[in-house]
C-alpha cells in the first residue's frame, strides 16, 4: 500500500506539479479579455451520474493567460459566475442557455499582484448576504473579505483554529450556512482517508471577533475535500477529489447535514454521484448553488492546472430530492 501511495504521489507531481512533462497552456502572456463556452455532447447514459442529473455541460476556454486553474466558484445572480483561481485571478461573466458569454471580465484580486503564488493561492470563496466576497487563501490560512465589486479589501483574519493547518491543505472549502454560521473545511489527507480538520464560525470568518468551533470531517474514502456549498434546506454539498493512475481524477459529490456536526465524533456525508468517466471526468474543485430556488441544482467547475491535457469543465447538476427517511434536522425544525 505504501508503494502504491508513493507511485500516486509521484504521478501527481509529474502531472500537476511544477515538473516536466506538463505542458502549460499559456507559455506566453496574453491579456485578451474573451471567454468561450462549448457545449459537451452527452448521451442519456452520460447524463446520469449516480443520483445526479447533468443538465448542462460546458467546456470553457479563453486566450487570456490568467484564465484557468479555477479552484473556487460562486454565482452572484442566475447564470452569472465568479471564478477564482489558485493564482489569484478572477473571471466574471454571464452564460446564456445557448452558450453565449456576456460581459466577461478577467482580472486579479486586489492585493494579489507582485506577491509569490503561494501567497495568492485562493482555494475557496463564499458570498455574504450583501454580496461581499470572502476568499480563503490556502498557504497562509487567511480569510479575506472583499466588496461585491472586487475593488477593495474590507477585512482579513487568520483564525486561531486554523493556525496549525498544513500550508497546502486549507481552507479548501467554505460556505455560509442557512442559519448564518460559516463552515470552513481543510483539504485533509491527499490519500482521501482519515479526517479533515474543519471549523464552524458564528459569523463571517474574516471578522477577527468570530467565535470558532473545531471538529473533524471524515470523507470515508471519497477523497480530499475540494469545496462545499449550502443548500436552502440546511444541508450542504461537498466535492471530493482523488487522483487515479495512470492520469485521471475521480470526483465524488456528497451531501451532509451540518446539524449532525459534533466535537464528539467525526462528521460524515452520503455520496450521491461520482464523476469518473470521459468526457466529464477532471479535477473538480469548485461548487456553488444555483440561485433559482425552483431548480434544486448546483454548478461545479474543474481546475485545469493550466495544463494542456486538462480542461475547464462547468457542469450544472440536478440534485436528488431529499429522502424523507433521512430528512435533515434543519427541515424538521422548520415544521
């Protein structure tokens, strides 16, 4: 088992690390502002991923050398997307039902230029009720709040509960829960086994006065956590990622109930679908709820690592209806 893990780790370094033979998509800088969406044709069988239904599948591309490496996703309005990369770049645009892209913007987050990549590595974003954007920086474990227009920094904090997190492990996933608390999860073991550290905050975590509650999340072999988003019924959807040989990714989508979080035992989730086959399998790292309350959908995006053999894939997924037998505690309290 140890040899197998070492082989997988070596493959990851070759494929998504700084070593050859990875071929970068943008060997020369290009700042052309343009985004293109190409629909991915799917058969009826390919549209079913476990209990999930793929409503839309797009491959995104741009000549801009900052486009790609998307590790976080948010929707600021119906079909209006905010992407944030692990290089501190952002992309904002509207995606029409036919694939038309409107009002594209590609620009760096404030304060992320002229600093090393490790200090601008954003892995998670979530929206405050007023539209402000909160971003989680992986290597510094900082949480920074920006105004909705992404023109200035409004606040920043390095929570005490995250000070001992490994530099390359979090805050990988973040969302605002329906009860007003905020959930942040570390990436956790890259093997996908064992618990990930996580924190609940009583308010926006970029506020240095936020109260913290630490606990562990066990993905139960689904893979490393890459993102999370809150549903309107109180549950959350979590994306997990595993690297598989020779060169591929398996992404597991799972649902969990935050009301079951406890410091006495590990929090767990239930898988509802696994993305592991062409043409959709890739390194999915961002997820966000669709603003349309009638849809019951989420969007998820892949990180191409700026590699020529990967793609930026954007999927719209319909979630399964809540199981009455496994109804969330949040739903029961609303009755």
